[in-house]
């Protein structure tokens, strides 16, 4: 019978792998039928529901990222550490942004409608005249952490070759692709999130499988991650 510490470690890794896959699923789901930013208002129940879903997604992604790193931190090296910290910072900022969107902005819509409008516009990358203070910094940290962290972690995971390499590559490609949104029409905003969601699902499934093989005492070569099946959308 394995020691208690081994059981605890396995359960934690299982939980983080499920968290990553669930985060990816939510990330894709919230894009479906998402209203246009110009018509989406903070006082609606749909706004609150989608913002809360994104908050849960960010929290789950943080747990998933942590598990991916801890499971293979020796192979990931300095690049993996930088990627993990940067990506986690981005998702932590996203979590804060979505909590503000779900809880704070609906309260201010009657008393400070101009501030709410500017906050929503700034979150979508639009240029605003009003100073929204630390909110703008939070938006910048969320965007930069998501983009740069996703690329660094994706490259590190690909080089480590422990988890599915196709998913690691897709993570790097999907997050870096968001830089193109600055020049692409708004219609691309939602589809561009899908590759990252699929990547998180693939990495979560791969981590689950790899953890199971490690628990069973099977020696899994570094290239095993390349054979993990691609996650498919329902």
C-alpha cells in the first residue's frame, strides 16, 4: 500500500488536472453566444452569470497551472518557472477583473454610469478619456500575463515533453495569437479564445493520465506525452 504522502500527492495532481480541463471547458463555453461588448450591459443577469463563470474559470486555471508545474518542475527549469508565475499572475488578475465585473460594476451602474462604461470599454481594449485608476493597470497585467505567460509556459511544457506536446504547442500559439486582436475585427475576439481552452483541456487530460501511470509504477518516457489523444469538443 502506498504511503499517505504519495496518496495525497496523487489526489492533488488529479484535482489540478481536472481543474485545468474544467477551466478550458468553461473558457470555451462562455464564448458561445457572447453578446457584443457594445450591447452587453452590466445590470443584466447574463452579465453577472458570465462574469462569475469567468471567475471560476480563472480560479480553476490557477489550480491547473500549479499542478502542471509541480508535477514536472525539474524538467521545466527556469523557463517553466517564469512561465508558470507569469501565466498565474495573468489569471489572478483576470480573476480580480471578473469579480469586479460581477460584484462591483452592477452596483455602480446607477451612481457612476460613466465610470462603468469606461471600465467596460477599457476591458475590451478601447481607448477612453476618463482615468479609471488601478483598474487600467489590472487590465494591463491580465492581458500581458495571459499572453506572455501562456507562451513561456507552453514552450517550456513542449520542451519538457512530459504532457501532450500538441496541447503545449497550442497553448503557446493560442495565447500569443491574442496579440492579433489589436488589429483584427471584434468578430475574432471570441473564436481566438477557443485554442487556449482546448489546450487547457488537453493538458488537463494528459496530466490526469500521466499521474495515473506514475501512481501505477509504470515508467513513462518523456515522449509519452506526444501520444495523448486530442481533446474533442462536444
